[in-house]
C-alpha cells in the first residue's frame, strides 16, 4: 500500500503494475527454488510477468499475502492506472496508440472468453 499511496500522493502521469517474477539465474529464482516454488522442469507459463493473464497459476513469492489478496491489490492498482491514463491521456505517449490498445484488449478478452 506504500507504493499505491506514493503514486496517489505524487500524481504520476503513467505507471504500470507487475508482480515480482523469479527467473533462472537470479537471486529471486534461488529464493523461490529454496521454497520449492520453482524448479528446472516446471511449467514455464507459471513465470509469466503478465499476472492478469495467468493469475491462477503464476508463482506467488509473498509469505504474507494470499493469491486472492494479490489479485485484489493488482486490480486496485490497475483501476488507478486506468483512471490516471484517462485523466492524463493528452500528455500520454500512448495517445496515438489508444485505438490499438483498446482493440487489443477487446481481442484478448474475447479470445480468453471463447478460448
């Protein structure tokens, strides 16, 4: 919540949200490996940095928050992100990409729904 409050206090124009993902060769991988969360023969889809696409299967490193807690926090950050993007659209480098972003989201959700 410190990060969330920092963003709100400082009125940043653009930000994005990611969960920490362990990748091979990093200290975080070693930490996750010690906890039995990852191994060399695992399903690599669990290492997706796109939490919203794979929230039911990604590796969760938190020792305090449940998967459901993290999904709720992630959605809260995403709502704030979209509110800021809408408010600051005229300053955004994404302005000319908005139609493509919108239709990309529609396509992604449609494929996921009808999958």
